[in-house]
C-alpha cells in the first residue's frame, strides 16, 4: 500500500480510481502480460486489466498472451501494439510524424 502501488489486484475500484483516475483525459493503453510471473496464479488477470482500464477512464486494453513480466518473450507484439496506438491516438495534422 505504498505510493508506488498502482496496479495491485487487492486495491479496491475506488483506490484504483484515486491512483489512476488522473489519466482519464489522456489517451492511454494498458499492455498486460497474461503470463506475468509476478502476478499470483489466483489473480484473475483479465478482470484486473479491465479494472485498471476502467480506473483510467477507459484506457485501451492489450492482453499479450504468454507474455512474461518484461514482455521480453513477446517484444514484437508489444512494440506493434504501442506503434498502432500512437498512430491511432497520437498527433494529427501539421505535427503528425507518421505522414
């Protein structure tokens, strides 16, 4: 329950909103490693990532199947998800780096 505890499964929805709700006005993406070795087996990972996204005001959810904690075994999938998100949610018009 320290200040850096932002994603724990034992936080209530209200606690998550208090910690992450400030992100609701910023396009966000939550990339979650579905085989994260640091998340206990009893945690419903799909429910947790839903709760995190909801607490952030509707962040985009990306579940990386079989991804370890650092996504070192699914780097291409993670990077592709980030690039797709930035292209879709990033700047447009004169400051668009993709055009």
